[in-house]
């Protein structure tokens, strides 16, 4: 059975599903999406959606705490690399 047939079959189940089944399906989809690779690190390692969210939260905390560098300072610093 190909992807199109599977999709149609699953949609039939979903269209007639009760709330319990819909919650299970939603949980499975969310779990699948969290493990989906959404990016790669500079080293080429895959980054999952869940790991990406963690890194984003860390970055937002750094910004909130003033742990930032201006574009100008970064350019000066990079001249010594």
C-alpha cells in the first residue's frame, strides 16, 4: 500500500474516530514530529525538533540576560581568527 492509499485509509478512520482515538493519533504525530530532523549543526550532526527547541530556549535566555555581542564587536573579534 502506497502513501496515498495509506493517507486515504487513515483519513477514513479519523473522520469517524471518537475523542480517545483522536488523542492517541495526535500524541503519536506530536512524538513523531519532535524526533523529526529539522536542521544540522555546523559539524553536520542532525538536530531534532525537540533539541532545536531546547537550543532556541537557551538562546532566548541568553538574549534576556544580556549575553549578546553586537555586530560591530563580532566583526572586530573575527578579524583575529
